[in-house]
């Protein structure tokens, strides 16, 4: 029973990109755009 729980936990970690091998597969495709609300931050 414990083995099955650990196996499910490992698959969830991989699904969310929280394992070293999953992190290597994650890539940021394009550069983040400028924040359109940055002007409002200066007003505060």
C-alpha cells in the first residue's frame, strides 16, 4: 500500500515539474511581455 502511494506521489511531482528530470523538459518559449500595470505601481 505504501509503495502504491509513493508511486502516485512521484507521478504527481513529475506532472507538476517538481522532479529534476521534469525540470529539464520545461522550457520558456518566449520572453515575458512588459507588465501593462507597471504604471499603476508607480502611482501607489
